[in-house]
C-alpha cells in the first residue's frame, strides 16, 4: 500500500538560527540558563522524529523539498521586500520586526521553507496524489506581502494558494488553527473571493505595528472578498470542546458552501495547554478532532489537501499534538497516548463567540 500522506522536508530549515533570550527579547544577564527563542530548530527535530518513529510512520511517505526561486516568492512578496530580507541576512542578520529575527545564515533556510511548501503543492496538483504536509520553519502566516511579523518572513500558505490558483484551482480555502490570528494571510487575500481564509485563534487584544489587523469577526473581507475572510476569536482558555464546536458550526458549513478545489491547513500546535506562546487548553484529543473535521470536509467537498506547519512551541508536546492531528486527517483512531491529558476542558464560555461568527457569515453568498 502506498503512503497515505506525503511529508515534505528539507534539512536546511534547521539552519535558521534565532538565538536565545526572554521570549523575543534580547538575552538577559539576569538568568543563568536563558530560554531558546521559541521558534527554534529543536521543535521541528522533535516533530520529524515523532512522525518517523510514531504509530503513523508506516502510513507516511517522505519527499525531499527544495529551495524556492526568487520569482516564485514574488507571487506574494514584492521585490523590494525580498531585497531587504536578503540584505539583512548578508550583512550579518538582525530584526525585521520586534519579534522576527534573522541570522547571517537565514536566507537559505527561508528559501527552503518556501520551496519545500511549493514542492508539496506540485505533488498535490498532480493526478491521484495523496495529501501532503510541508514540515517547515519558520512559520509564515503572520507575514504580509511586505511585512515580517511574529517570527514569519515569507507567507507559505499564501504562496501555496497562489501556486494552486496558477495551476488551475478556481477556489482555494485556507483553514488556520494556529493559536494566533493569521493576519498576514488575511492581508494577502482580503479583497478576493478566489481564496477563502478562515482563522481560529485566541482573543488577544492589541497587537503591534506590524500586526494592524484585529482578528475580529468584523474583519470579513472587502469588495469582492466580502464574507470570504472568517475570523473565529475564542476566549483565553478555550479547550477541546470549543474547537470542536467551532469546526462543526463554522468551518465545516463554510467549506461546504464555498466548495473549494483545494484546502490548505495552516497547521499549528500552539493552542495546546502547554504552549508558552498561547493561552488555550487543547489536548491531543482536540488536535485529533481538528484533523478529523478537516479530513471529513475535504472528503465531502472533493477537495485536495495540503498541510503546512505553522507555530507550536512546546518543544516536546507539540510533536505529540502534530501526530494526533495527522491521525485525525487520515481517519485513524487515537494511536499515540497523551502523556499530559489531565487538564479539565472548560469550553462552554466560547459558545457566544461562535454564535456571533455563525450569525454574521451565514448571510454571505459563498456559492
């Protein structure tokens, strides 16, 4: 039996060096053992290991990624932005934003992350292709066309959407369950109806100057894109039940109405109860239900499926949560035991927020 899901990987993504410090701040002299920057290579090493050695390993194929060409990046990012990124690397590195740091060796890993995603797109567009997963870093969903934000430099799901469109897909849907608002992706497609964007995220409040979008339900698209940007803000602490309800009541019916040719999953694990960069309470069961819902929606609509790695900063538990997500996508029962499944799931307080999203977007024409 052939692989049921193809994992695309390129070793160069491990070369992006983000250093250490107090989260995104520079290293402190007050502590003896500083934290690694949250977005570090170790998180992806663990994810790769979990997929290679976990119960799903026999169902997964592995494919070599590649480096992106600059003209491929220009389908989303303007030349002057790409020049600024490259020159920052070539002059020794530095910060593109308060949260987004580059090292002297980051240019090649950035090309590898984008190119590996595009290689996965090309497989998914081929006939009778299995779904694919691009296991890449740094994440991309905060990057706008000319803005770096939240560790993100190139927006991989936006690049993938543009490549699917160029290959003939008339309708592309992006479903983003990273714990943070997919603001960069929203900004790329806010006035378009050929790419539907759905972001489920924790309510955050004010963001910085590189993140002017609020992530609220009021941001639903403009002009031809009206109703094609769906934000599902969930209260802090939302757990498995809240995410199940949001997928059942928002994501599944919206995808059914839109009838996409392709679904891209922005696959983050930082909504887990043990992630230092989020304040949600998902367990492996919750991630399994997300994967199941997405897989069932793809089957019902006949869409093709690409998953692209986003956040997930609990370096060990995120790997377990990724495995659970892919179990759900492939329609298996839970195969890997949850070593940390002991927090209560208090999700009832999210229902009002989900009601508000349903009321707003049921009125939009996605047919």
